[in-house]
C-alpha cells in the first residue's frame, strides 16, 4: 500500500505542476475548453483515488470542485472570478493535504466547509490559503523524500551508459596492472572505482520493484475461483517487500497465475471432502517470497489433496511418454516431475480452468526462458509445494567466458554443473551413430561441440578441449566442448538483434572488459540445435544412476595438485569458483600475500611452492561469510572420500591423508585456512550456528528462513561445525550429536520430553521463543 500511496502522491504532484497557470489563464479565457478539461480531469482523478485510499476530507473537496466544474462544462454556470478563486483555494488546500500525506503527517487544520461553500452560486469570494505554507516570511519545507517519475526507457539508457563506464573502468584497471605502479594514480583510480560501483548499484536499484505488485491481485483471483468452484480458500501472502527487477515481475506473472489456478482447481478439495479427510473446511494457499543470494524464491503451497505420482506414471505410460520398465525405477521426485510433460494432467475432467493437459510444460518453459527453475514437492493428502527460483535481475548475471576458434562467448554460470578436461582422469569421449557421448566418472551424457554447431574450425584437437557439463533450467544434463575457458565475471546483458535471437542459440549480448562484443549462449537452445533430447536423456540417466546415488554417502572433494606438485583434496562445499590472474596481481600486504581480483583483495593461501611467472590459478573459498584464495597448479578431477582419513601428526593446513581415486591425497583443512589467513578485522562477528537436517524439505523451506531471521547461520550434517543449536526432525530416533542446545521437532506432543526442549511442527510462537532462548 505504501508504494500505491507514493504513486498517488507523485501523480498529484505532476498534475499540480501542470496546472500551475492553467486556472488563471482559464479565468482570462473562459471559453478555452482544453484548460477547463485539464482542471476537471485533475479533481476527478483525485476524487476517484481518495475513495480507494480513504481520505474523506480530500474526497469531499475534490468532489465539490468536480460538481462546480461539471456545471461550467455543461454551460449551466459561467466561470466568474469568484468561482475561479474558490477553485484555486480548493486546489491549494489539496496541495497542502498531498504534502502532509507525503510526509506522513496529519492533515492540515482548517474548515473545509467554508471552501466548499464558496463554490456555490452567489457565494462571497474566499482567499486562497496560499499563505498557510508561509510562516514568519519563510516557506515551510517538507522533510519527505523528493520523488520524480521517469520512463523505463530513460532508466535503461542510463543503465547502459553506466555499464559502458564499468567496462571502461575494467579496461583501465587491466592497463594499470600491466604498467609500473604509481601510488597517486592508483589512489585516484580506487576512488573512481568506488564511485562507479556505487553509481551502478544505485541505477540498478531504480529497476527494482516490490514483488507486492505481483501479489496484490492474487486474493481477488482466488476468491473468484473459489466462488466458481464452490470451495473455501484462505490466501496467506508473505514477503511482499522483496524487490525484483520489474521486467522479471512481468515475466513470471503468467506462470504464477497458472500455478495458483491449478492449486485452487484440483489441489484444494471442496469443504465436504476436506471434512471427510479430517481437515478444516477452509483450505489454505500460502504464497511467499524471499531472497536467497542472487535468486528470488517464490513458494506456492496448498494443503490440498496433493499429486499422486503413481497416477502420473500411469498416464505417462498410456500416452507413450515413458516405458513401463523405466517407470518402475522412477523415484518419487521423478514421478512428480512428469507433471511438466506436455499432454499430462491429473484433472478428472476438462474445465474452463484446467484439465486439458497443457499448461505446466508451458510454465516450466517460460520460467526457464528467464534462467529460472520450477521445483515441485507433494504428498498425497497433505498438499503440494511449487517453488519458482528466478534470478534477481535479467540485466546482470554471473557468467563464464569461453572461446572457440579464437571467438569469445559467455555461458550463464547458473547452468554450469562442472568443468572437466576432455583428456582428464575418469573422462572418455566416443561417437555413437554420429553423436558424441562423454563418460564422466561412469555417467554417460551427450557431448555437443560448440565449434560444430557454430560452423567454426577449431585448431585444438577434440581430446585437448574442455568439457563444460551444463544443466539448463529444468534439470537436464549434457557436455559442451569448447577450446578454452577464460574467466568468471558478472556481465551486463542486453537484447541481441532479432536475427541473432532467431537462431535459438543466444540469450543476449554483452561487452568484454576491452569493449569487444560477446554473445551470451542459451544452454537449452544449444542442446536443441545440437540434437540433444534432454528430457528422455536426463530421465534415463537418473534411472541408471539411481541405485548408485542412493548408496552414495561419500564426501565430495576437488582433487588437485598444489604449487609444490603435491596431490591434495579440498572439500567441494567450500570452493566457490576457480579464478586466474596475472602474477602481478599478487602482492604482499598486511603481513601476508594477497591477490587483487577486480575491486576485491583476498588473502592468498596455498603458496607452498614457487608462483608461476605469468598466470596464477586459485580457488575462491567461501565459508558463507568470508572469502580467501588458495593457489594451485592444476585440477585433477572431482571425486569423493570413501576411505578412512588418517589424521596428521601435527594438524595444520593438511588435516590428514586418505585414498582418493585409488591414490593417496592430503586433505586440506578449510577451517585452519580461514582461522589462519584472515585477520581479526576481516573476520565477521561471531554468529551462532544452527544445524538442520539437509534431507528434510519442510525444515529447509519452512524452518530455515525463521532460523536465519533469528540470527543463526544454518549448516547441515555434512558441515563439520561446532554448532550452538541443533534441531532434530520428528523421525530422528538416534543419539544427538554434541551441541550446546537441542530442539526436537515433533508432530505430536511427547509427555516424556521436557517442555523447554520440545516444540511442535507448526507452533510458530513456540519455535521463535525457543530460538530466542537458544541465543541467550
């Protein structure tokens, strides 16, 4: 509502400025119909908006002025000086009231009846209350923030200019790094970089809009659908203050509407059916939004009948989407994913709302088009949860730059699962029936050559290329073969020419640091042009791997060689990305080596050998709050720890040794790295840590936001942290790990448990109380 009031105030301000001299000019030329219509339109607009916002004094004033001007328009009255003065007085009073609304103050004192009476025929003139804004010869100033209305096109032009400025700044930074250091110049450049970064952030914020504007029409839509279907549905909306790119809001409006219509139509039962199932007559549809990193998560959860995965499988078999043999091996998640297949529907009958077997496949494709993901989780009789994961903005995305035959391209980082060498360990390439197939650690995925798709002649042998394993939004996997991989960076994406977009290979265009254009690849479009049948291939891959994945409980690690040539392993969970910088970007500072990456300076660990003369590669390690860099020579492979770790005699950077991929490897201790290489000022303040089960969707989706809002940092069982609080699920029946405090979630009260350590699954008040108690 605050945004709507701000829009109302801005509109009134704009019209008041336009009316500055219109009324006086109208008095001089009473027959000027255009000026009369402008004045009438203003008071009519104010009257209509005031009825919506409940401003009765403002509505009464504008209504009276509208009636008087309507008489003039109908030639029932002549605009004499007395009438003009009365209209001026009312417009001045309206201006005062708009100023008070903008400042959040009470309406100005005064008798509006006198102003309204002055509009009547034969009434005496009244002085316009302009002097009310002047006290002791000085004009009162409003403390409310100043606003101005601008077109989106103008903001886009400004954003484009700032983006070009950022590219020029990056080019200047590269040239300064390559030249001799000049302290005054470096200091001026740092100030310039800081100013440009602030300007870019500010301009980006102008494109953001509260997601409340997307949610505002949902209650009315649900009410109308419920009345049409004979159901009772309560809508619970949270997170309306989350901000999202205004273009993104428009792109997800239709998918969100379709999901909600499905939930009301054949998700939530009729009152009689709900009573038979032991539920309340009124169904609950909860819609919430929250920000997670550079993504916005929109949850749509209903407590209806849920989706029967077995029925979906039966319909999929009947329609030929899947064979009986493959269907028998589908997991519950894969069964629910069939709802996104074209032509499948769980509706019993075709209605005007749903049941024609079209819609969910379109919903997924529309969300994927903007780089998002649709996830579904459901239990029969309990309800369904749909989660839309969409990027925060369409204009700036993290990307990986690659090259083929000397030409550079960008790939969205959100679609990249891993990067491997075509000739690396556990990787083989082969051609079957003219199609490429890559086997990566026993998993067979289609292999697509970017050079072949683009018709470029690569000078690098196929076996010496890099493979980027891509998982486009929707969960399908394939390997893309490229010549070289260059860098991770955030790119400002702009629409490409229509002829370029028509190829289906690209999602937009951007500029590199040196100003050269780079096309942003569309992972799903590449797969389609390359002939990869994603859905069939991904389902078959999951079926083949399901027994292995179910038994796989090993810890994922990144196997690499250090600068000294030693074979080491790093927990994959702490590796954020791989970077490469010139050796000149590494300099001593504050008692240790540090590396400069753009505008960021990180402490550098892992320097247990000579640094390369030209380029230095390193991991960016992230513990959730801080970052450090770790130098290395080369990545060997992704693997897992399946054997016992032999602890080191004097644990330091290396905590122990174990067998990884059949050979000994030293295990790097990330906790020691962060405690050693971060100074006290670089460490974030101590934050209590809470452990949640990673395999409990309710805890991760419903409970985790509450725990984080209470000030905790959330970790899972796989994270080796000493936690301050541990929350155990209702299915937990084993001994709890050592923790300062334990909370047990139970579906039903347990008289044997102490009241201070027992909370119930949907008792929000008790949960918040327990969390606050845990922080004391």
